[in-house]
C-alpha cells in the first residue's frame, strides 16, 4: 500500500503535492477538533441526563460512542472521497487548462486500442510563437494563451471527443469512431475556433496535423507520430507570416503603452536609414537599417509601463529594469530565422565604443556596425526630444555632445560622418 501511494504521489508537481498534503492535514485537523469537542460536550450532557444513575450513565455512554463512530465514519468517508476525487483529477488533468493530461492517455491506452473505437482519428495542435509571447509579455500571458487555446479546442469538439494537453504548447484530440474525412473537418473547425481568439493585439494561431487508425495493424502511436509530422510541416508554412504579425502586434502594444515610443522608433528608423545612405549602402540595406531602427526598443514591451512613462529621472533600480530591454528584444527576434541578424543588432545597440556599455560590454569593432549606427540615431533622437525635466538640446550642444563622446560612447568615424552629413541636413531643415 505504501509503495502504491508513493508511486501515485510521485506523479504530482511540488505545488500539487503541497495542496494534497494540505487537504490531508485539514481532514486530520477536522477529525481531531470534532473528537475533542464531542468528548467534552457529550460527557457533560451524559452527566446532566444520567445524574447519579450508574446504569443509565453506562447505557448512554455506549450509545454516545456508537453515535460518534457512525457520524465520524460518514464524515471521514465524505472528506476522504473528496480527497480521492482531487487526487484523481490532479493525476489525470492538466491543472492550468483543465484538459486531460498525458498520464490520462497512458491509463486509457487499452480502451483506445480496442475494436469498439475504430476508426479512431487523432488531431495534433501546436500554438505558434508561444515562446515570443512568453519573452515579450511574460509567462502569465503565455499561460492565458494556453488556456485560451484549450477553451477554443474544447468548444470546437464534440462531447465524446477527448482533449489532452500533450506537452508545453501541444494539444492532442482523440476522436473515437471517426474517419479521416470527419477528422479533417474537425481540424478545420478547431483552426477556425482558435483564429477567432486573441489577447490584446496578439492573435491565437495554431498549426494542426491529423491521421486515422482504421484497423489493428496500424498502431495508435504511429497515427500520433504521423499527425505530429504533418503538424510540423504545416507549421513551417504558417509560422513565417504569423511570426511577423506577432512582432507587429508586440510593437503596437508597446506603442499603445507608451505613445512617445512610437514617435521615437519612427525617428530612429529614419535617421538610421539616412546614415546608412551616407555610408553608401544599397536600397535594400537602407531598408534593413530602417527596420532595425524601428524595432530597436521592442524589448521595452517587457518593462513596467509606469517606468516607461515616468516623467522624471529614473532610480538605479528602474534603470536596471530598463537596461533589460536589449536582451528581451534579442530573445523576441532571435526566435525567427529571418530576424536573427536583426536580433544581434538589437542586442548590441546600447554597447559603447569604450566597452562600458551593456549588456555584454563589447568594445570597438566587436560591436556590429549596424548597432553602432542605431546607437547614434537613438542618442540623437534622445537629445532632440523634450523631457519634463529638460528642454531639447540645441544643434551646437548636440554637436559638442557627439564630439565629446566620439571614441568613448560612439564610433569616432561614424560620429564624424553623422555630424558632417546628417546633423548639417537636420540643421538646414529646421
């Protein structure tokens, strides 16, 4: 018995096991309190009713004991039965989404391989770009996305269908007595249900695959493997467009949190493009630098909104929080093969020529050239922006600021090019 109990408890996570121990403790405490109260008050009552009659006292004490045994037995049955239901639920259900878990599938293997459920179809679903959502908006938002997906899948399925949270961002749906045509229709229904859901500007998007086991010669495990392979093939096609939409949604969310960032990103993108032109870059390279300038602060999506919108100077702790944004931006953009090079530049746009920047303390030409360009554009826009605690710098002050920091904060050659070409143009424009 002890080994069985130990095996069952080993399947629970730490927080689930704690809840079970807490529930067990409540049962023991309830039993203890009731026992103490019963003994004290029932004895008082028996003494009161029996008086000096010893025979009556003996009889009433006996009935009192029987009554206590009967009541506590019923109470313990009720409490322990509730605990067993909780154990069964935690052992077979995913706590976050409420769907069945993989352990439930393992327990049901025999039933799922019987002739009575044939043909049985499987649908595998995977949430696209959940990692980006976790990195940009936090794991709580990622958890909400998982719950949203589970709810959408559940709503699209029939009562007899079994929905399972298969892994981190994967779901498995088992459709008993369902052929491949119906399975394809069900997959389409699940897809449409998920497409309707969103959290803010981030739309839920899933990739799906399906397969059918029609006879006993074809293992259910093979059907699941084929559905998974199909899902990953579909994912390769679908995630490219969705990844860009997620990135755009993150930028939109950031700009909604802090409208000042929208204008800042736009200006940094434009200055970066013009500096790229001064460097003799091609039109394509100019466009790339414009995009990097526009996305350079995407990591600020993970920074507290009150800090971003703070009117006065930041405290040391707040500055440490803000200085996380290059790394967050890197994680968001490095998830995509197409934006990995951009991600490296985003990570490095606060590095300094003298190696005193962040997050890696790179120096000189170890800093990617594009990051050095964006660094100058970013600093220039900060100097020209009005703040509650200071006015914009004049062009003479801006020029002196760049000259004083050339070779320390900024690439000296790029700085001179910026002063000669961009700063002169900006002065003429105004």
